[in-house]
């Protein structure tokens, strides 16, 4: 671990360069539409030229080329709309009424005050092993949350101490202090809109083995490749920026709470996440197939699954420690993250389970089990038209 407790500066140059992606994407989308039209018109002209020379007018080919041009323009327009109008995404989570959760509210308020950031407008308990913050609207099992949202993993609360939970939340709140959520809410919708345009174009280009599809896709090939290259360059830059932002949040968390609690919380989240995701999906799907429903899967996981998964947990941690981050990864590897945090003494001695911060964890466990079972069933094609999506 580093001996110098220094918070990394915000990478202003990279942030400014990334923000240029927003106006840049509109230019690229406009050029993609223009090139699509020009290529299509050029191909139509060539077909008409040869038709005039042979006295044969291939109406079908002209029609397909026109379809390709129109579809390309439609794809770009749909992508532009998506950059402005963004539907709230869904997370398998439960919104928490903090007025009924005095201990949790006090815990979060104290940490926010210490870090100089405002309270999140919404707190949700996630049915999976996910901790995150975001800014904007989000659909959950019991409605829609908005504003600055904090997600806390419910299944990991019984394995984390209050010390460790504080370190994790300090990392998440560091994203608020660094305005990372504002950056994400500004840039990512535009990024999503560009991907939407590419998906629409790809819908035509996927069937190039069919002669009709191949003809219709001709005007789309160059615009599609241009968007693909632009997104690849931005994604590379964005992931580099993301790793720097994560390193900054890691350092702040260690300085706020202590390096031991931060490192142990990070290792637990990484190693337990894979175990819970694999086991819960397998067990809940088996229950659905056998017409058997869990009342509180989280209690079952804690009592029956985890005690027999010690080797699996260790294997997950070992694998994570051996991995190296790639150029397009949003986070550094676990080993790198543990190594670069500053060596800071522990600031707190709260070793009780983080689950004790909740007034009635059993009730949350039952409610989340019901929603999570429905979610897994839908994701695996067992249910149509889910009410929570």
C-alpha cells in the first residue's frame, strides 16, 4: 500500500475531452445520415444508368436501396430522440422509507456530513450484490425513485460489518463529491442514443446472407462503420476516465474510514458477489421449474448455502486477485485497487453486522425474494409482461 495519503486530482483534461463527445456525437450522427443518403442516391443513379443502357429497369433493386436509405435516416433520428428522451431503467430493488429506518438514516447522514455531500434523495435495497449511486429516475419493485439514488446490496449486508459498509458507501459518496454522477447523466444518454442508431442499422445488416437484405444494407455499411469506430474511440477514453474516477473514490474511502476496512469490504464484495449471483439464479430457477417458491431466499442463502461455499468464495477472491484490468475495463483489478490505497489507520470500531442497521431485515428479505424471483423468471423467459418492468 502507498504511504502517502493523497487524493488523486480529478482528470479535468480527460473529462473535458469526454464531454466533447456530446456535441461530437450529433455531428457524427448527422454525417452518418448524410453519407447514408449520398451512398443510397449514388447506388440508385448507377442502377438507373445501367438500366438505361440495357433497357431493363430493376424496380425491386431500386425499392430495396430506397428502403436502405430511409431506414438509415430513421435509425439516426431514433438515436437522436433517445439522446433527449430517456426512459428510466429498471433495477431489481426496493425503495426504502428512511423515516422508518432511524439507524440507517442516522448512519448515512453522519457519513454524508463528514464527507461534505448532501443526503441521497432515494435509498434502495438491491436484490443482488450491487452498490452504486446514480442521478436521475430509476424504476424499482415498489415504484420509481429519482434524484440522487444510493443502492445498497441487501444480500451482502449480513456479511459486511458496519465498518465495511461505511467504507463502501464512502466510495460511492465520493462519486457525488466528484460530480461523477452528473457527468454520467449528461454523457451516457447520448452514448445510449448512438448505440440505438447502430442497433437499428444492424437490424437490416444482420441478414446480409439474404440477397434482398444485402441490397438494402448497402447504403448503411459506411455510416455504420463510422459510428462503430467513433463509439470505440469514445469507449476507450471513457473507460480510462472511469478507472481514474474509481481510483479517486477508493482513495477517499480509505482516507475516510481506514485502509483495512476498505480493503476487506472490497474483497468481500468481489468474492461474495459471484457466489450469490450463481447460487441464487440456480436455486430460484430450480424452484420455479419445480413449482417451489422461496419465502426468504436471503435467509436460506445465509443459513444453508454460504456455510458450504467457503472454497467457492476463496476461489472467487483468488481469481479476482489474479486478474489484470484490460484497456476497456471500467475498474482496475482487485489487486491493483488494494495495492494503491493509502495506508491509513482505522477510524471506527463498529464490528457488528451491517444488517443490524435495518429495523426489520426479515420483512425486506421476504419482499425482495418475491420481486427477485419474478425478475429472474422474466429474465429467463418464464413470465411475460412483468408488472415490475
